[in-house]
């Protein structure tokens, strides 16, 4: 079975973009792959400075994954910080990574362009830790959103450099970017993101979900006129969750006219409830079993360590630390 590895930062309440672009994909693959999915809390430390908040968000994200159907017998789910092996490998990698490679990374360049005040070294070397996260498991594929593609390429560059200096050690991982799920658009028309305050949350309250759906930006075509489904984000979001007949029905309603954006939003809200309510119910159940969640994470860490330790021991010998 191909091995896949992916991480997601516990940096806030997950939204439909995270769900469709990352979380659901990880879970859908669980029968066809040997998967390692981890909660990237070392990475989240670049932005979160409140210890209790980081602890809570990390646990909440584990609950979210279990609620959407991640089977811990099929996927090794773990907390990154339970595997300090990642950070040791990151240090070894940082000694053979050129400054120039990191300076070319978009995420860093964007932070600079936006005038980020007093950026930390951690933010700069973030891709080196990500390379260690990936390569330590020697995966075949790394499913990520388009925004992370360059970081996987950095991991490949680092692997090549290591292999050149110390002989073949790391197979080159392939980024796996789904083309069908392009960037999910938020309520304001920009990329849906925790940082833009434009999200539709996966596990918010009923009131929050309704408020978010009603706030989706639409154009000012009058109710009686025909509308363009292709340019409407309500239609787009609906189509990620509805079946072909339902999508075609809604398309007809748009084209015929006499159907307002308010009606479309009501339909979307109903659809989101139909699809997400079972996950939401499951989430309440799992949130009531925190000992179980902790057990899953510790067991995941034990399984991950078997692989990570082996790679790290191999590396320590190769570079002369052992
Ligand atoms: P955010 O921008 O909300 O902080 P993250 O950077 O934490 O999201 O992304 C976590 C995962 O979710 C990544 O794999 C990313 O590619 C995916 N993702 C985030 N936003 C979107 C979106 N709008 N559309 C598709 N995928 C997304
Ligand atoms: N940088 C990724 C993000 O912000 C999270 C991440 C950390 C990751 N390490 C990883 C993703 C390794 C894939 C593989 O979304």
C-alpha cells in the first residue's frame, strides 16, 4: 500500500475549506493507503503563544478528525510534539539547507511583503521542520493544498541534498494536489481562511452556521431575473455537497429566474445540515470521551515512533552522531 503523510496545524476552528481541501481527503483515503496524519502543534507554535489555547486546539482537532470518520485502526493519528524525533531531524536538515532556498519560499516572502513585525526564526525555518515531518516517514505521497506544494518541493530538495552527501537514504515524496477541489471560496469572495474572517465553520453552532451562510456575498441581480450559477459562490458550495440531480435542479432554478439568492442560501444551509449534522452529533459523543481521544493519540505516537525512530537512527549514523 502506498504510504501517505500529512499534517494540519491546530490553529483555529476548522472550516469547509479545511474539510474539503484536506481533512475529508485524508479520511477518504484510509482504506487504500497506509496513512500517517498528525496535528502540527510545533508548527502552530509559530503563531500561538497561549499555552492552554494550543493544548485545547490540538485536542479539538483530534476530536474533529475522529468525528468525520477517521478510523484510528486504519490511520496513525498523532500529535507532532509526541515525536521530538521530528525536531532533531529538522536540526540536522537545517545544517545542510541553504538560506537562499528558504528565502525563496512564498509563505515567507508573503509574510515579508505584508510587513510582518518581528518575524521569528521559526517562521523562517518552518519548511525545514516540514521536510523533517515528511521525510522521517519516507512516504510516497503528501496530500496538501496548492499553497503547500512549494514546501513539499523544499522537502524533495533537502532529500536530494542529503542523498548526495550521505548516499541514498530518502525516496523523493510526491505532493498530491487534487484538481477537483480547487480553492474553496469564503463568504467575502476571497480564499476561505481562518486568517480572513470569512469562513463557514465545520462544527460551529446552528446559529453560527446560519449566520455564516447568510453572509455569503452575492451580486445584485433582482429576484425575478435569471442568474449565473457559474459565478455564484452559494451554487459552488452547494455543488460540493449535493448529488448530480440536486445540482442540476438548482442550476435550472438559477437560469429560469424567480429564485433569489436568499432561497439558494436556505437550500445550501439545509444541505449543510443534512451532510454535517451526523458529524456534529458524532463530535459531541467523542468530545465526551476525552480519555479515549488521548489513548488514540498516544497509540498513534507509539506507532509513528517505530517508523520515525528507525529513520532517525539511520540518519544519526550516516552523519556521524552515532
Ligand atoms: P487556513 O488558511 O484556514 O489557516 P490552513 O493553512 O491551516 O488553513 O490549512 C490546512 C489545510 O486545509 C491545508 O492542507 C490547506 O491546503 C487546506 N485549505 C485551507 N484553506 C483552504 C481552502 N480555502 N480551500 C481548499 N483547501 C484549503
Ligand atoms: N504546513 C502545513 C499547513 O500549514 C502543515 C504541515 C506541517 C504539513 N508539516 C506538514 C503538511 C507535513 C504536510 C506534511 O497546512
